[in-house]
């Protein structure tokens, strides 16, 4: 399932969508706030550019939004399935705090997912 050549490999390993060997981000840690999710200009292995056009990664906001919505919906479903008795505002604070913690990861994943939608693996 996680074989080189699959888009899932590139997304989970944060590798170049073209060759899947070079790193996609300057810092592989999405919680490094000094260079948070800065995409490299090109791959150090295959020298292909990561930005197809100016403003290319603005579309990643839609993917990030989908992550946020899925996050909140999963909290709501878990609350009802597991039967947690919790006041409304306590639940909102709990879901929001976990969302704030996960936001850098969602931000990094949204950019690599967006890139993999338009860039394909080439040997």
C-alpha cells in the first residue's frame, strides 16, 4: 500500500510528487514554526519545480478546510457514539483545542495533497 510510486507514499512521507525521493518541505517537521510548511522551490533530486504557477497553493485552502470540517465532525460523532455527557461549551473548547494543535499538520498535509492532485510520479 505504501509503495514508492503511489500518491499516498508521497503524501505520508512528504516527498517530491515527481520522483518521491527529494523532500517537499524545507523542514519536514510541520510544528517547526520558523519555517512552517515552506515548500522548496524545486526538488533536490529531480530538479522539477514544485510551484506550477504563482498562487498555486491557494487551492490547498480547500483541502485544509475539509480537514477542519472532518475533524469537528469526527468529534461530534465520537461524542454521540461513545455517549460522552458534556456541556456544549466544554465540548466546543475541547474540539477547538485539538483542532488548534492539529492545524500545522493539516496545513502541511493540505499542500502536499494539493500538489499530488496535479503532479504525477515519473521514474
